[in-house]
C-alpha cells in the first residue's frame, strides 16, 4: 500500500503530465499543489518517525523542489537529532526557529539547500546517489517544461514549503524557553494548512511535550 506522500506525489506528476499534454491548463498544477501539499508535508514528517527501511521510490522523495536536497533517510536522521537536541544550538532546526520571524521565513524557503549543504559531508554513497537522482529529475523537468515548470510548479511549491516550514519550526518552537513546545497559529494560515494540517500540528506539539 502506498503511503500518503507517494499518493500525493504521483497525483501532482499526473496532473503535470496532463498539463504538459495540453489536456489541462497549467494553473491546474498549482491548484493541485495547494490542495495536496499540507497532506504531503505532514505525511513526510510522520514517515521520519518510521523505524525500518523505506521503499526505494519513497526514500528518494521524488516530489522535487530543489536541485540540492536530501532523501527521506537523511530527513529521519536530521529529525532524530532535532528531538535529541531540542532548544540548543546542536538542534539542526535551531537556525530556523532562533532567528527573527522575517529572517526565519527566508531561511525556511531555502531549507532544502541549507540542509543539503550542512549534511553533505556525512552523506553515504547511497544518499549521494539519491541526491544525483533528484538533481537529474529536477533538470529533466526544467528542460522539458521550461518556464511552465518554474511558474506553475516550482514557485508555488517553494512558497508553500517555506510557509509550512515556518509554521512547523518557528511558530511551533520559537519561545523564550526554547524547550517549550506550543502552537499559537494565526487564522490567516488556515487556508494553507487546512484542518488536517492543524490536527497534525497539534499532534506534533503534544508529541514534543511527551518526548521532552
């Protein structure tokens, strides 16, 4: 059975293919991204707590948003270090939730590249092979779809990702007591994360309170 993140990924690429074929207008791709992104993102987070081997296609995380990104195994390792060092400079997410909100938003938009550059020296040959795969896939999509890839896929995806990452790191973790996890979410974010996303965020806050 496919995990939710793979279902969302295949749905996005299926709609992208229909747009490329001229069956659907290109803005339909952005609409699908907006509808599915929060479910995809929270599914990815849930999978970072999975203990075992991921299927290869899931491990590669093929919903590409950057030429430089890490796979699901590496995401899990980073997330484990986040839990182990929460609220300290050793936390991999410290950079994103210790900054002021304006800087944090900008940093969150470039989270894939920042994480890749920070983790690069520790990547195994298998992880590097996955990174090369994502780089090739990104390049192929750019060459095939051109400006439509940039305008209707990449830009909306990076904006959605940056906002979601900001909510998940800064808004959830930035407190005077850095080991206090709570959620104070403005109603303006509800159309972005949806009720499912809000439920997941509250569950994540509760999860941190149990762990720490």
